């Protein structure tokens, strides 16, 4: 009897470790797929990362900077819900006049830029300055429209952090 219980315990242990290994393999595959998505989106929009400068400084398309700011704005207080992400997606498509696939890729790149900048606050500050250097504030109205759609569609006023971010954006896009 103790031998049978020992064999059952051993079998249960083997099954447990096999499931953990399979879960780790699935996670690694998901991470590789996300990295591939970022690479493909970057290539599609002509984004080239250079080793000697920060990725946010490599942006040459003002629409990418706008998308990065919008993604960071949506994530300022806490993780956005599925409805928040859908509002962001619709706002990007409508205001920047892009296809569904382009908007999704812009969101992926914007989220990646946010991780490279170290969070939403730093992303908004850095990309707002970059957006001004790219087009002198030419996309300020589009950005304002997107951010307004994000907050208005939620049916609530911007949070304290979002209001501060709006002030930072206005200050960065103001001609000196």
C-alpha cells in the first residue's frame, strides 16, 4: 500500500511539473509574439531604433507621438478597461483617419514606447516635447480631440493626474 501511494504521489508530481513547464513555454511564446508585433508595427511606420538615443527621440511621425501620448493618458490612473481601450482605438481611428490595423499597430507601438519611457507620466512629458519638435504643435488639436474623446466617452471628468497631464501637454505644445 505505501508503494502504491508513493507511485501516485510521484505521478502527481510529474504531472504538476509538466503543466508548469507547458505554462512557461506558452508564456515565452506569448512574449515572443508580442515582441514580433512591436517589430512589425515599428517597421510598418518607418520607426528605426538607434542605439545611441532614446526610442522616443527616434520618432519621426507625429501620429506615432500622438498615439503614444494617448495610450499613456489612458493608463494614467490605473489599467484601462476593455471599454477604455475600445474608446482609445475608435478615437485614434476617427481623428487620425487611419485603418483598424494601423490604429492597432499604433497602440502597440505607443504601449511599447510607454514602457521604454518608464511609465505614463514620463511618456507624456517626453512625447509632448517630441511632438512639438516634429511639427510645432500642428497635431495639438488632433491630440486634444483624442484625449477629450477618451475622457468624455467615459462619462466622467479627467482625474487629477489626467488634468495635470493635460496642463503638461498644453505647456509642451505652446510656442515659445
